[in-house]
C-alpha cells in the first residue's frame, strides 16, 4: 500500500514515510492510494477490536517494519475498554473515552506512539502538536518518557477548559507546553509552517495532529469493529453520529465505510462553527473565524481534514449519499445534556451532547452516538445543567494534583523558535 498527497504533486510514500513526514511536500495531506476492500462477512463473529485492527492494518502497511506487528501495536494502543451499548430501541452509544486522558484522542495518539517507537530506529524526534483541548493531553500521555522523543504542544490561550489546560501543562520531562495568544487555527497554522520551514528540519519534526495519517487510520478500526458488532447483535447496519471539529474522526468513519464495513450514513455533529455545514449545504468551502463554544475541542473554523474529505468525495452528490452535517449551538448543547440524563440516564460531555441533539433531528432507527470525552473533563459546563455530581475517573484525579509548567507566546512561528532555544 502506498500513500498519495491530496494535492497530487508529491511522490507516493510508504506508511512509515507518511507518518514521519506528516504533511506531504506539496503541502497536501496523505491519503491511502486506494482502500482495500474488506469483505466483512469474513470476520469471525465476535471479533475483538484488536483483531479487527490487526487484520485491516495488514493491508494498510505491508512494509517489513510493521509486518506481523499490528496485533501487538493495536493491543498496546487499544488497551482500555471501547464499548457499544443500546441507549434505547433505536439509539446506541459507542464510548471512546475510557483511555488515560479520557477522550477518544487516546486511540490515535497511542497508536501513533507505538508505530513511531517501532519504526523510529531510535533517532531523536520532536513531536509537534497543535491542540484545541484534548489532542495535546493524549499525545503527551502517549509519548511521555519515551526515549529520544521531545513533545511540543501549542494550545490557544483561554480556549481550553481549566482541566484540559492542566492536562496539557503538567507533564514536565520530555513535554513542553506553549499557551498561544491566538486561536486553534493559529496554532494549527504554526505547526504547518514549521513543517515546511527548512530551519526546523534539524528538529526531525513529527506531527501528532490529525494531519498525520497514523492518527486517523486507527480511528477507522473502532468504526469497523462497532459496525460488525452492531450487525451481529441486531442484524442491521448502523449509522454513526460523530461530534466533529477538525473532521479526523468523521473521516475515519467514512474511510471505514469506504472499506466496505456495514455502515449506513455518517452524520457530522458540528458546534456553532458551521463552515463544514455550510459546505454540505452549498458545495462551497469557506473557512471561517473560530468561535468559542461549550464544545471547545470542536472549535475549528478551518478543518484541516476538509482536504481529505473532498479528496474522498470529489463531487457533492457522492458525499450527500454517504453523509450529512448539522450545526448545534450552545443553547442546544445546554438543552441536550439534561435531556440525555432524563431519557437515557447518561451524563454526556458537551461534545457528545451535539451528537445527542442531532439524534433527535434524524429519522429512523439504528443510530450510534459516538461519545468522544468523559464529562468530568468539562465539569464546570456540565454539572450546573444536570442532577448530581460527576465522579472523576481515577486517572484524571492524578492530573489535578500535578504542578503547571507552561510558557506563553504570540501566534508566530519565530516566537516558538525563540522560546524553545
Ligand atoms: C477532538 C475532539 C472532537 C473533534 O474531533 P475531530 O476529529 O477534530 O473532528 C470531538 N470531541 C472531543 C471530546 C474531542 O476531543
């Protein structure tokens, strides 16, 4: 399997080359040259997520570094429960947040860390990551203490929750965090510039954002597994409702569908940042200024994976056949949280609440809500809206006790360069 750039002007590369390069040399994003057709009927009944991952990845990375290692990589990356349960007769929920930093980003970050440890040949590397809240913590957790690896995190000042900020800034060791006086889109732009700037070559940068194919492909595996499990348990194909910002998670779902897994439609639940929803309505892509919302990890005005989405669906008709998009505002998020508690006895995070809200807009049954984070990460938003208090999972409790280490910089790459030296 080879990987090509969405812009079509750089050479084809292997999986290993694609994960170390991050961005293609023409500024595009890597995508698989073609999607292997997975005959889902060939998967044994009750196949685990790790088995699904190992089988599917064998087709996506066939070079010697990885061959035969995917059971091990998936076993280490997916070492926490990912569960699929019914909420009622027509709606199910896929919980992706039982990992060490309590958001689905743990899946991709841990998978990427394992691949880099295996194929990095012990060379020093700097993992550079822009975060709207959850990615940075997951990446720091996945790479913390790994020999030869330095982690640099950029996050927008005042736009992450207090708890998320702690989770970004309290590592020390090989992790440095920078609070950027700007938006997430500024942070993302700085990362892209660093990758194209020859001055940064000596750092051997690796991107851990969802521009890195090594973060998105593993996310396809839980859609593959959940669709097989749902089909086995109900005899029907599910659709997924995915809280979306940078579109990595939604794209992973659409990729799983393209591979042939039994998936109906994919519904994107966006917050008040509605550039993607406008694109679905008009076919025109106009990135917008980022707005702050209650679902802050989805505060993205210029989704970088849009480029992959448009590459997958060169025309709107084919996109509309497979996917829908909705914008959910803060008031609707506030309404969805107590409603989910009453109706399903579930305390959701504000991101997952967008998907719960969208569920009510969608006809028919067989919808799976994708739950992207634990509500405890967003206590100050969620607790005032629900009955009772949120119990903090043990791993998160430890983070609250660490001390904060962080520098603040203006949103330009040279400020980061200075601060790092
Ligand atoms: C990152 C994040 C999202 C958005 O995912 P994308 O892949 O960027 O679309 C949704 N919910 C939570 C909790 C997140 O951390």
